[in-house]
C-alpha cells in the first residue's frame, strides 16, 4: 500500500481531516525520498563503543573503549561488562527499577554497527555505593 493510499484511508476513517490529508500529500510529493534513502540519510557513523564506570572518590575507575569494527568479534564481552558494576551500586540501581542485566546488548550492537541507533547514550546511571561511600556513575555510549 502506497503512502498516498494510507493518507486517504486515514481521511476516510476520520483519523485526520481532509485539510491535514492534503498537507501530508503535498509534503509527500515535495520530498519524494525513498524509504531506503531515508534510512541511508539517518545512519550514523560511530567509531567507538565506550563504557565508563567512575566514582566520586576515585575508588572505581573503569574505561573500556572498543572500536565499532571489532564489536562483532567481541560482542560477547558486552554481557560481562555488567559485572564491573560494584554490588552495592547494582543493588541501588535494581531498587530504582534499573536492571542492567536485562539490557539486550546484542540488539544495541546490531543497531550501532548498522548505524541505526537513534541515541548515542545507551546507559547512563548514577547510584550510591555504600561500601565506598561514593556515587558510582555508569555510562555506556557510542561516539
């Protein structure tokens, strides 16, 4: 079904007004960008997958920098990176509803490699670590 037909059906079903439909049709005709061109335009070219775990008092300082081109080779490491988070910080995150073990790193890696990841910040968490009496910051991102 073409985009024009979808717009006409939306008008027919009363989901949008005829005037709104006309605006959409005009905009569609002006752009004339194929879906493939739209995806190609939206792709990002990231160079690094980065993991930062730091604390206010410097008791924890982890920096992992993985070139994007190596992600397919060492993708299984992503699941093990969550073990770097101190137990107290992990408990604090879980008490706030953040379970980093449920993050689908394989899907994230796929989107990073394909250049379709919409937001470069993947995980950004601040949690209090009782054992070190400091704020632990976990940041996973691409750039």
